[in-house]
């Protein structure tokens, strides 16, 4: 089966230190190079860090793929680039189909809009017509368990409420590729149980590709047939979930 996500020679480099050098000439040089889309060659190598270093991956349609690794291994950066939240420094990412991502608490929601308005906004962004959203909005609100607050601006929601709404939106709207980060840990016990049940339903969909990030190895083992192990910005292993987990534990 042909890949729906193909990544070639992907690198992401970040500059260390403060946003401003507090020096007009250095700040102007930084602005100038950013404007040209080039690197400031005057920066020393120790002022930079490679969050991703020559990552190559192919994920086939319908696969349920885990993504594991220590904090700082590059997992979140990789997902942000796949989701078009962050641009790569170099390399290519080819995506076939539309993506729904639940990465960080609040990402994708406008804080000044209500929960209801954000549902319609999220749907319209991925091309879902209003009449279709109308038929799904009640199930989204019920799953998120926030009906009492649905017409309140999202900026007044707790982190748990935002995660519940984000998960409900992400898993209800039809998408070819679904990306879910460790945000489920923010929800309460009842919501986690509902989310796990929903994930099991999605894992039986042979046409939906899922990338699931978690530090809970039991969930990775339950949901994912293949797993990517990241280490220091590189793919350390990609294959059998059991082997990936064993390598992760041994590291």
C-alpha cells in the first residue's frame, strides 16, 4: 500500500538563547536573515540545537502507528511539522489526505470564540460544510461534557475542558489522518475511559491512519501495530510495537 505520509531528510534547527540579542546590529541581522529565509552564519554551532536530524519515514494508509521516546527526543516537533504548525529547516514532507491533530492544549482554538464557534471554525478549516457540522455538533458537545459552557469563550475553559472539546472535535470530524499527542493525560478518569473506547473504535477503521503519542506503553501496545522510537532527534527504530517498547525500556 502506498504511503500517506512520506518524510525525506527532515531537519529542524532552533536557535538557543533569548529572542532578542539586546543589540541593534545583531537584532537587525537576525531580522534580515529571517526575511530572506536564510540562516545567520554568524551564529556559532553551540547557539543552535537540532530538534530533528535527518528523519526519514514512510507511513502507509490505514496503519496505527505509535510514537515514543524520552522528553526532548523530537516527537512533538515531528508532529508539528507533519501538522503544518511548524515549518522544517530542511527536508520534505508529503501528505496525502487531510489531517486532524490534537497536540497541545488549546492549539487550533481561538480563545475569544465560544466552544460552539470553535467547533464550526475547526470544521470549516478542514473543508466540512456547515450543514454537516450541524448534524454532528450535539454529539461533539455531549462527548466533551461541556454543554453548560458551550457558548462561553474558550479562554475561560480549564485545560481539561479544552482537551475534552479538542478530542471530541478531532475524532468526530472525518479525516484521513488522525494525530493525537499525550494530551489525554489532562482529562479526568471518566473522560479517559471514554477516549480509550473511542480510540479502540477508530483503530478498527482500516482506512484511517493514526499516529498516537503516549508515555503509557500499555496504550501504545493496545492501539498500535507499528511504533516509531525517537532518540535525540533521530528515528532510532520503526517497526514492531513490542520491539520498539523493549528498546525504549532498555534505553
